[in-house]
């Protein structure tokens, strides 16, 4: 599959069905993230891949009510870092940017593997960090919900979630976010 096809296939689906996650699956995803660029090659990203039955159940307790669909996850990845792990040049803290790039690589690898990798912000950070053993001083940036796409989303999604599941949400036109030479005033 070429790169553009991979990008087109990547979607933040919510309709999930179980899929077997192995250490090999995790290593492939982590290896891809490892190759991401970062400021001075600091590689500030950290991941905890939770797929064991009991640990996964504990992490799921931290999910917000609006992410009830994520209870179907076969794996949840905790994405964390802290500013001291990366560049801070004139007040520009790169750790979030660099960790975001690495996580995008990870998502694309998951897509190539036939998986859904849906990042979420709806979770209790303290509960999730405790369940995953993440140091309290670290910033838990996102959780990535991983599973296999289910063909029948209507079985447990409704409203806007079902609507966006069946049809890719609209994207901004390129001239709404891209400019040539100068941002118009």
C-alpha cells in the first residue's frame, strides 16, 4: 500500500471488535514510533501498551462516559512525556510536538496492520496514570484506543458518533489552514 492510501485508510473509528494483540504487534508499532524525528534526537515520547486482561480493565475505569465505546478496546496505549525530556528553546516546549509526531507514526503503522488507533482526551488522567504505573510527574498526553474495526457500528453507537462512523467527517479546505508566502491580514 502506498503512503497516500495509508493516510486515506486511517480513521478514528469507534466501532470496535476484539483483535489479538501480541508483543510482536506492540514491538512493530513501537519500532515505527522510534524512527520519528525529534528536537536534537531527544526522543521524549514514552508509551505504555496495555493489553493484558486485568491491566486493561483497570485502565478502562479511567475512561470518560462519552468514551464508553472504548470499552471494546483490545489495547489502550498511554502516551506520556514531560518537558524536561526535550528541547525548551526560548520558551518553545517541543515535547508535545515531538511526541505527537511519533504517535502519528504509530497510528499509521497500526493502520497498515489493519488496526484502528483512535487517540482520545476523555479520561481521568490521575486514574489512568495510576493504572498504568506512570510517574505522577509525567504528562499523560493521550490514550490511544486500539482494536479492529467492527462492521456494524449501529449495535452500540448512536447520534453523532454513528454518523461520523459511517462517513468521514468533513475536512477543512486547504486554503483555510495553508498559506503561501504570508498569512493574509
